[in-house]
C-alpha cells in the first residue's frame, strides 16, 4: 500500500497527521508516481476530517520548500503580504491590490502573492496584469521591482511548479462539490516568505485556524482577519462595512478583537461602496481612486488596510496614526504616480 493510501486510512479514522507524514504526503501529491485516484481520496478524506493548524503549517513548509526561490531574502524581514483565501463569494473590490500600492508609496516593501479569479470575477492577478505587471517576470526582475517600485507580485502558478501535478485532482474534487486543503493553503505559500502577513479568511472559523498556522510557521507579526457582513455572509478583507474579526500571530499573538470602522474614527460604509465587478469595472474604480475620487467607503477601507499594515510591520505605533497618511497617498497622487512607474518599469 502506498503512502497516500496508508494515510487515507488514518484520516478515515479521524486521526491527525504528523509533520513527517505531511511531508511524505506532499512528496506523493507532487509526484507523477502516485495515481490521481489515490491523491483524490487522500485530499477528500483530509478535508472530511478537517485540517488542523499544525497540518496546515506542515503542508506550507512542504510546498514552500518546493517553490521557486525568488532570492528576495534581503527584503523579507521588512516586507508584508496582504493576501486572502478567496471563496467568500462576496463580490468585493480588490482591496489588497490597492493597499499594496499605498504601502509601496509609504516605502514598506510588499510581496503580494496571489492568483487569477476563481470564485471572483477579477482576481488580484487579473487586475495587476491589466495595470502592467508582468506575471511571468523572472526572479532577477522581481528583485529589481522591489528595489525600484517597492512591491512585487508573485503569481502563484509561476512559483509553484509542484501544483501542476495536483491541479487535475483539485478540479476533480471541485466537480464533486468538495474542497481540499489547497483551497486555504495558498496564502501560506508566499515564495518570498515576508516576515509580516495580513491574511483574509473566507470564514470566521478559518481566522482562528490560520492565525495558529501563522504562529506555527514563525511569522514575525501577522493577523488573520474576516469581515462579518451579517446573515451568514462575510469577506476575506478588513472593511469599513463589516465587523472585522481579528486574530494575531507572532508579536501580535495576544490580539483577539472585533474591529469596526468607528474604532478608528471612520464612518461605517454600506457594502455597496466596497463592491467590485469584472476586470473592466475594477480598472475603472482603480483609475477613479488614483485620480482622487471613487466611493468614499472604499477609499476609507483601503486607507484602513494600509494603516493596519503600517502598524503590523512596526512602521507606525498605532493604526489611527496611519489612516490619514494612507488616504493621502491613495487619493493625493502618489498611487497615480506609482501606477505610471509600474507600467514604465515592466515596459522597459
């Protein structure tokens, strides 16, 4: 019996996997030797049991070690990723994309990890590509981008070749209406390994679990967050339209809170102001914000996320102290210039 079959039996008994067993499973999942049937059975049984934080951290270590190394260690101790699990079906705008640009203007290096839209009409990769970013840029160009632009976008398929042997199994599970560990693992797999993370989760329960996983992975300072929109609805972002469940890791491990817009002197917004659309719609919203316009609730949401990131990275002593600065960078022309510089950089 191969290792995936043995571990599937263990999972069927609702027993958790050790770190060594996860490494063995990852090796088999990434190989051509294991059958798609055994991969599918293993992932289905793991999902049925429910992944622990320790298992998520072990899978993250296993697949980080198999990722392409971008050689960005010099930036990692100061850098942050703002990333989400997706899967919330909320229809929200690409808040983390604009927050990345604001932080780059504030001289905080950002290593953004993401993908094209799967459950959304416009994923971060879709918007970044339309803004001129080369999703397939080689490591040396990525390092130049960090140096010149202050941010880099790691398009997940370009950095995780091991996933090519897992994609067909994920599709087969999705066809059966089943998720797998890979639906929630992506935010933990940033190949640049930034020391700071704001990780949006599709459900409140995942916020606790992923905060624990960030802790297991040795994150210097991180937050797992979920925006509660009511009636069983939520979003994998901090917004001014939601009650934001926040769980800390690393230096912020004691942070367990529920934040609202009013806690930071901001006006609560309706979710309609936070909504996005397809690529064309989100490009239009981006251009409006960069020109100093756009929905006020969305501008406040982006400013709030940037201020939280400034606090998480230790660049500001409180969240409130970063909000006005972040709003001015977004609406006052700095982000507009950053967009122009980004297009020029990738055209050169």
